[in-house]
């Protein structure tokens, strides 16, 4: 299995497909690179995919808080970039994918699946941001006091694949509980945008085609985030997968693969 030091961090990654075009897939927080298996399989004839595990996820090294989490993951992801690459990110991974596109011109396409860049909605739809903040408060409070079990259960309800906590296996629950503190490492970046992803002129400068894809049944703020981004990105299309939630590339891989194929031509 591929394993090496990337951006000074021990990183494991998966490789999928035999297609002629290189692609990078970036998974959500609390998941791992294996989550891309079915979607990558549906694009295997077109894309040759590399998918790293984030720090503290999958088989990569445990997160040691050596730097800002978003900075570290972006540096790791950038080490895989090839000319003319398709970049596909989901949730937190989509915010990293967006940053890569802004900092590395020359990507062939960018697919953002439910990027949780709450700051985008905050700038454009304050009421929606406030409503989401209220819904998320019980999770945030549990995390703040170190109640990992409650925090993991509440996070799963907000951003999971639709299954109840009682439907998850003991191993899945254990993984979520172990990694849930990493969410706190991402809050400032996602809510306040200190790295300036949304700074004036940045999104407007994206040259590649961009697909914004979400599930129809995901958290309402997702639509506001997508609308805020779409209003500023020059070459963009939005797509909604009916009956899907936040984990749409896992629950509806065939539909997502079709949308990506349509976008990349």
C-alpha cells in the first residue's frame, strides 16, 4: 500500500482506476480515502485517481497538532498535484480542493461536493448561517466539554449518511469518537475564512470548469454555500442529487459519477 512522508507528515493513500487523466480525490473529515472506492470505480475508465488519507484518518499518522490543520492538509494534497489534474473534494475535503485550485492554476476541472465553507453563507445569507449555528450548538457544546461520545453522535446525525447512531457498527462508532476532536481544528477556517478563500477577486479568478454538487436532503445551509460560491465563480454549474444527503458520493456514487462525466466532457 502506498505510504510515504508528504509535506513532512506520514501519509497513506489509495489509488483507483486506469484512465488516462489524473485526478485527486479528497475525503471528508472523519472518513478515509476508501470512501471513494465506488465513485472512483464508476470513473475508472476515464480517471487515474490518487486519494490520500488526511492526518489522523485512515492509515495516515495520528494528528499531532503540528500546524493549522487546513494548512497541513493543503500541503499534503498539493504534493500529489500533476499538470492537468481533475480535483474532486467532499465536505472538508472540498474546502481543501477549492484552496488548491486557487493556489495552483492549471487544474483541468474542480468538483466541490458539499464544501462546508460556512463563511461563504455567512457573507451572503447571515440568517441561514445563524440558523445553522443554532442547530449545531448542542454538538459544539458537547465537543467543548470533552464529551466525545455525545459529540460524535450529534455530528453523525447532522452530517452522516442518514443512518441512526444505533445502526452503526461498534467499529464505526469507535472511529468517529476517536477522531471527533479534529472537527474543532477546522472550525476557524470554515467559519471565519482566515486564509482568504473568499477574498475579493479570488473566486472570480478561477479558470477551470467547476461543479458544485449536493444532496437534496442535506443540511439547508449547503444550498446557501453553493449559491454564494456559484454567484462568483465564472465557469460553474450546480447539480442536486434527489433523495441524497451529505454523504452523496457514498450513497449515490453512480449519480455523482454521471454528473462529473457530464462536467469534464
